[in-house]
């Protein structure tokens, strides 16, 4: 019974359903792609946005760079623009894309230009393309633009062509994952004309660019790269569409010769490496992708171990030369290859030239060659035969430790012994029945024996059993008995039928056993992945993930199927988890007792580089362990170390893919458990913080009443009649000062508790900045102790919308901080930009502590002081309150050392145009 290839692959169906679920939840990404600046990417994107807006879609501009081009700026009319964030950077304020506002707004279409842009320090992500990934994950459709020189893989190529190094790049995977790529292309001459007309850069920049980057040779080369990169993406879309539209492998449409992809057909004979080399050379000349496939048939399964190793070595050579390899199964090589070519949309097949059989093999000379079979099954495919090359270097066998062959390899004689024994047994059983049964019934007994041998041992044993049973029937039962002479010619027909039935049954049984073995192997792998995923989903501890992962790999790679596990011969598995530090570095957590032949240094190298090493790899292949990185979405979480019972398994592409899938699942589970632990720590921290705030608020509230009374008594002592003596007056003054400081501390505690609990609501109104500065200086008078504050507040500052009481508190805290830790003069400046108000308080003291250099943001944490041991009173809440209030206003506050000494605190508040006075 032949294997039914028309049924859909359950693994492929499951993967397709998962990809569809992810695609439905994820936003679409459209990229306008060009060879250079000035080709019109932003113009094309805004034109499409205008059309979408007219069609009724909600279009929002997150950030668009017009570069001063009037035609491009005119397309902004009528489209809503998201306000930019104002971030301080080295004494300046730079506008930046507001990711949080975009996530809150969540428009149908969001335009985010300049995909390779580097964000200002202090942004959530260092690169704008990372902002886009978060937007896509939130389900927002994003339109963006990028030039070819900004692709990471082409960075060195573009630099060699133009002589200019491009520092801002994006990973190629982002372009590959785009749902739409729209190529915006102009000829080099047209682009040069646009540059000279001032439509790309300003005149001075245009003249410099024309002499460097915009030379015609550079433009031609970059245009070719952009066209090829776009064609690769379209080719992937074509291949995906063909697979999606086909219900099964047999439903695939004929090959569309759109890309010229190549499929190299690896044969079992020597010289197959020449086919691979020719296919690789041809793919390089045509600049197309290529694949390599080996088809394993029931006949080829019986190849010796050395022959199988040679085939796997050829597959490894193809991978090294850049091919995607596969080991396919089927009874008809030509049918399997045509189906693979249709699946991969390969229009050219490269096969080895068949060897001419000896002249006396007449039946083989008349048999159709593989090339003829391919031409018959797929007339539209191009088939290229590769001739042999006796002088070509033969491939050395991949070094592997001594493998043990399959359990049946040492008992190759058993099928033939069974055929002989079956013939003898039936003869012995049928001899007493010779006088009681007709010869036709005895023939049935011999046929049953042939069928049983065929079912159990396959084609070769069935053929031998057929010949032996025909001979035994003729010799012992056909008259004249005990002779091979035949008196009745009709028995010749019986002999032919018996022989034909035996051979046919053996052929069909061999195909059935082969298909059953393949189906069982696939089911075993699928079930193992299903069990692993189910068990890992319930794991909550790292130790559980390690135990489950080791057991899954143990079942699939270290145990011979159908045999009990042998801890000596069965191989070993270790899942080594990495411990990461805050700086991003990490090391493996090794068990106390390592196997004597395991090198921990190789595993550490795998962790650092993210590449496999050891057995069956090109890196330290003499090591008896195969080490695979546990690559999770965020980082490498550890190393999977495997010492299989059959090292040859690691050379099979399907087994490699299975191992990579297992490692990926284990890594994702480790990362999930890690973030579960992080989330639990965050919950504990939040509960501790809430409890501490509650206690502080309660204690501060209870202390406030007696403290107010104490301040009143101390002040009344100062004004008592008759006046106090000098010593007593000094004591009363000290009591007043200490009571005020304690009152300020209690007020800070109460305010911090209210701010963190969300108990303070903003009462924003249009306020004058001059009044805010004046009232803050007056309120900070006791802390300043008569120190003068220099102000730089322009008289024409516009009105700004904020909560005056809270912002006054911010400035008071900053002034008190400058008075405590700084030195005169204290300078308070204010200035306005079109989108923000910037206030800064600077002193001329020693500046920020050296230990906080590069970590200035820690100053705004609660109960944090520049110096832990200091004679200056305080508990480190003033700056934390400032940050909480500024954050409530959607602003930002930063600390830095001033250029000429001292510390400077700068806060930036967003502003919008003030309403017109009527």
C-alpha cells in the first residue's frame, strides 16, 4: 500500500494556524524602501496617507522628516500630527517621537519616518525601529521608510562602495518581516538633477554630497542592491502564497519561474559533491537562492553506514556553501523531487549525470533515467546534468566517534535465514497432507509463507522466499516428485504466479513498512514536541524546566527507538542555565559533578557567541559533546549539551531542526520563568512600598499635630514678656529652626505618600512663569538663609499650563537642595521653546558625587542622597517628590554637572500655544 502524500502535514497546518493567530494580533508594517535619500520615500508615504485619510481611515503622523522640502511639507496639510516629546541632551532640548502617547492613542495607521534613527538618551528604546516593534505588538499598523544603506547586512558592502561608513542601521529581519515593501525608485540622472535643484539638500550640503555619496557610480550600485533586496522579499511572498493556496503537497501549482531558484539533487553514488559545487557556483553566478535535497527510498535505507555518512557529508557541504538542505522520503525519487521543486518554487534542477550500466544489463539500458522521469513529470522544469570530475577532491568523512550501527545491522543474515526456514517449515507441514489436499491448496500454504516473510522482513527476503517456495513445491509435490522436471505444463503457470505473487507482495510490503516507519517517526517527533510544550507551560521553577527539557531530549536523541535505555550506551543530556549580571554579562551555572569528557570552556563559548560547537559542527568537532545555545527572544538563557547514542543523527537536517526546536522551546520556558520571578519580586516590592508609604503617612500624620504645637510654643517663647535671657533666646531660636526642619521632613513624607498613592490631582491652569519663580524664591527663604538667587527669566515668556502649587514645590525643593549641597551663586533660569518650558536651577558647588557619574537618574529615587553619610540633614525625599510632580505633568527632570562646575537640575514641561485673550 503506497504512502498517501495527499494528506496535509499536521505540523505544517499547526504552524500555519499559529502564524495566522500571531498575524491577527500584530499590526501590519509597511516600509517605503529606496536606494538613497531624495528618491521620494517620505513623499510617497504621505501621498498614500492622504489617500487613506480621504478613504476614511484614521491616520496619525507620529514623526515625519520633510528635510525642508516644500512639496513634502505640503502633504502634511489635513493630517493630524502627534506632539513630539522634548528631551534634554547635552545642554540642548531635542524633539523625539512620543511612543507612550502613540500607544495610548492607538490610531488605525501611524506614520513613523526614519526607521534607522537613533533615539535620544533617556528614551525607552535606543533605536526607533524598536519603537516600531512595540507599536506593531500593540496591534497598530505602522508605515515607515528606510534607505538600503541602513540595512545591517549591507553596511560593509555600502561602505566599500561609497567610502562612507553608515552608523545608523536596522536588522535585516525587520525588513524581511514587513507585510508590504514599496520600492521608491528613480534613475541616477534624475536623482542628480533633483540634488542640483535643491530638492534633496540645501545648496552647500548638495555640493558636498555630489562630490562624495551622490556620485553616479555609487547611485547605480545602490540602486542595484535595492532592486535585488526588494526582489528577494517579493520572492518570499510568492513562495508563501503558493504554499498557502495549496491544500496539500499534491495540490501545488506548477513552478513559476520568477526567481530562478535552484534545487540540487544529491544522489547516493560517489561524485554527488560535484553536483553540489556546480549548483553553488551556478547560484552565485545568477545571484539566486538554492536548495539541496536527498531522497531516501526503501532501497537506499539498506546502504552501509559508510555510504550514509558520505551522503550526510555532502549535505553538510551544501549547508556550508549556503544551501537549505532536506532529507526527503518516498518510493519514487522523481516524484519527490518534483514535489519539492514545486514547494520551493525552484525552476532549475541540478542532477548528477547517470552512469552507463554494463552492456549486458539490457533491462537497465532501456529503463528511464532520472532526467527523463523529471522531464516527463514536469516538462516546464529546467534539468541540468552535471558531469563527473575524476580530478575533483573527494570529501573527507565527517569525524564522528565510533557509532554503533542499528540493531539489525549485525544480523543482516536473519531475513534470508527466515526465508529459508519458512520454506523448510511449510514443506515439512505440507508433506503429511500431500495425499489429502489438492496441490492448489498446498500452493496456498507456500504463498502464505511468502506473504509472512514479506510482511516481516521486506522485499529481498520475500523474493528469496518466493524462489525457495517455488523450488520446494516443484521438487517435493509436483509429479514426478523429488525432481525438478514438470510433467504438466500447467504447473509452469503456477510457478510463475507464485513467484510473481511473492515478488509483488514483497514490493508492496516494503513500501508499506517504509511509509509506516516514516509516519511513526513523524508522529513520535510531533508527540514529543507536544508533550514538551505542555509540560513546560506548567513549569514555574527553573529546576522544573531543566528536568523537563533534559527528559525530552533524552527520549529523542539518546535512546535507541524500541530498546530499553542504556545509561552507558544511550548518551547523556545536560541543560546548563546561565546566570546574568546587571551589565548583561553572564556565566553558566555548572553542576557539582560534570562528566569527565565535558569541557565547560566550550559551553561558555557557546553562551557568549550564540553559536553551536562541539560534535558534528565546524567548531571543535573533536569534542564528544554537541553544545547548542538556548536562544530566547531576549538573550541566550543557557546551553543544551548533548552526547547522543548515535552521533550520525546530528548530521541529518531533520534531526538538527528538531534539536533546534527543542532548544528554542526550553529557552523560551527559561525566559518565561525568569520573568515570572521578576514579576513576583516586583509584586513583593510594590506591596512593601505600599506598606511603607502607609506607615509613613500614618506616622507623619500623627506627628504633625504635636509638631505644630511644638513650633507654636517655641515661637511664643521668643516673643514672651519679659524677654528671655541671651542663652535662653538662642535655645528658643534653635528649637524653632529644628522644628521647622522636622516639619518640612514630615511634609515631604506626607506628600510622597500621597503622590505615590495617586492621591494628588493636578489642578492645571494657565500661569505666569515669573510669578512661579518669585513665589518659589520667597517660599524657600528660610532654607536659603538670606542667600541671593540670580534669575534669568525673559519678560516675554508665554503663559504655561501647570499646577502652580505643585510646581512651586518643585522649585522650592531644588533651591533648598542647591543651598544645602552647593555654593553661591545659585542661578534659576527659564526659557520657552515652541513645544516646551525649560526651567533649570544651578549652583557653583562641587557638583554631583563622582560615584553617580553616568547614573544621575538614581538621585531621584526615594531615600537616596548624594552622600550616604553626611552632616547635612535630610532623608533624600526632596528630589523624588520633584520627579513625581514633573512626571505627573508629563515632563522630565534630569541632573548633570554644569560645564564650569556645580550641579544643574533641568526640568522640561510640555506646553501648547496659550489661548488668545479676547
